[in-house]
């Protein structure tokens, strides 16, 4: 590991005392093409479970652990199809928790020991974590903290909230769920920046999905509409297709409870932020 951006003469573990962002590059992982990679940031508290270290001080797996493995699986399959592939997930670990920052060496060691394909680790204060997202050109931010995802969305960074169900998701296939209700209600509130971010990420995700066949794909895209009938679901499908996204499955609940179908789908994350009609 080498420090790319840090306070001069200041160890990473003392970063929380300053309003700065420190980025540590993982030299164990081949760095992705900055112009083509899909940069995804995940909070370290979602990936690792604090207080669950083994005898060597390696953190235990958190709820987002299967998610990172699924990102990694998609990358592996893309490179199997084309060794020169540059459209890959580029995962960045974000740490704002002061206790975890004091144990920065353990975070780095845990990433290595678990064999996670994390390109960079960012350490920042809670006040400056948005800066760390913007500096790293993050296209999707994932966190277990609703306040963090809300702040990121307001700054135009596509965000999704992770919950406990992510821990039981498969690691061999990345499962993304689009909220069709957000797709067909473009005036529900997202800023223009959020819309552009959502549409850009969706287009890249759709391009990735087209790299694989119908069967045995490491990436699955599902659409779900909670309200309305077939027409609403059809409208959401057409909007996604205009973004270059073809759903593997679509569910029209027509007002039925979402809980039962969500437990069956076992998606890693739900995208509902910033979606809507394509802007001119």
C-alpha cells in the first residue's frame, strides 16, 4: 500500500483530527482504467464488522462482504471474456468512523487477508466524506447510514442504502434491483445532477450486462413496480431500455406488499435515487 493523498508528516491513524481526505492506494490490486471503470464506494463499517477480529486482528465480514465478492466476480468474468476489458468495477473503501481510522492498519490488513479487490482506501472525517467521493469520481455510493446516502444524493452522487438482507445475498452473482416507481415518476424530487448520475451509472451497468448471455450471467438486473398496473411496469421497462438497460426480470406488484418478493429476490442493493425520463 502507498499513500496517494495524505497530510504531510501525519500518519493516517491521526487523520480524524484534521479536515482532510487521505487516500491509500492498494498496490496489490491492478488499478483500473480511470476513463472506463465504474467507481463504487462502500463504507468500511458495512464491509467489516468492528469488534469481530480474529487473533491476528483481521476484521470479520460485515453485511456488504458478499456484495464486494459479487463485484469481484463480475470483474473476473468480464476479464475471462476479454482480457483487455476496461469496463470494470473499481471499488473504493470509505472510512469515516474515528475508531476504525485509529485502526487503519487493521482495515488495510483485513482487505488484504480477505482477498478483496479494493483499489483504494479513503480516510476522512464525517464532515468531509462527500469530498472523498467527489475526489475519487465515485459513481455509486453504498452505506448502511441513511444520513450519509442522503447527503451524497443531495450532492449529485448516486447512492443506495444497504441493510441486513445484503448479508444473505449470493456472492457469485451481483443482483441489482431497480425501483420502477422512481423510474416512472421523474418529478419526484431528484436534482438534475442526481438524474445524470443515475442515468450514467445505469447505462454502464446495462453495457456490462450485455457482455454476458441470458444464462449464467454474474450480473442480474431486476425491475419492480409497487404501484400501478401493467402499463406502469411497461413504462418503467421502456425508460430503462432507453438508458441501455434490459431487465432480466420484472415484477408488477400492483399495490401488493413488497416484503415477500424482496425476500425471494435477495438483491444486493435497490436503485431508486435520481431515476426518471432521459434528459435531452
